C-alpha cells in the first residue's frame, strides 16, 4: 500500500503575511544601514584629504575630482553612491 502525504496548502492570507514581512525586513534594513554609509563618507573624505595634503596620493588630480564627486553625492543624500566613489578615489590614490 502506497502512502501519499500531502503538504498543507498555504492560503492566500498567509502568503500575504509572508510578503509583508519581507517588505518590512527590507525597509528596516535600508533605514538602519543608510546612517552607516552616511557616517563613513566624511571619514573617507578626510583620509583622502590627508593623503592629498601630504603629497602621498597617486594620480592626485583624478583623485581630487573623484573625492569632490563623492562629497557632493554625500551632501545630496546619495550615501551608497558616495561611498563607492570615495572608495574608487582611495584605490586610485593607493590608499588602503
């Protein structure tokens, strides 16, 4: 005799609850990670500025342009893009 096991069918209300939880989780992630990005921008700008002032930054003109773009992105609230731009400037400058 074969035994057939059936999985319980999830009702639509349950699927809606799962979707709402996913949306809530994603929203909370964005809310709590944005300040982390925002706080790291000024530190990266400062690190780049110190290297430029000391004359230890490679490709100084390009690094300064990227740094300026990164700072402008930070000031306009685009912190994720700002961090990416500032990291690019740091790599180009040879700053770890």
